[in-house]
C-alpha cells in the first residue's frame, strides 16, 4: 500500500460474526477506522487486527511504502561471451 492512500477491509466472515473492532499495531504507519477503512500514513509495517463480537480475531499484515515501483519489461538481453 502506498503512503497517502486508503483501502476498505473486505473480510470473508465464515462464522457470521459481526465485527466488534479494528485496530492497528502501528498508527505511525496505518490507521484503521471503526468501519474498517485503512489509511496509509507513513512507510513501514503494521498489523491490522479485526475482532468479532464472539471474541474471534483475524489479522492482516500490511506494508506501506513511499512509492510503488513499476516493473519494466525487458524484450532482449545480449551477453558478451
């Protein structure tokens, strides 16, 4: 995820529990709203924890970067032998 962007958490809830809370292990990297929207605020790593009303937990490991590097396509490589 890139600094300055946001994303909504989408979970598959196989137990049909309601989400009780969301939290971030590192709010200098990412914050998460009560509705599950993650905001990337600084580069680094954070763990987003989701707790359900029945006491179950889910975790999401998140890496936030300052910029996303684009891949380049290489069409030909020559080697000197």
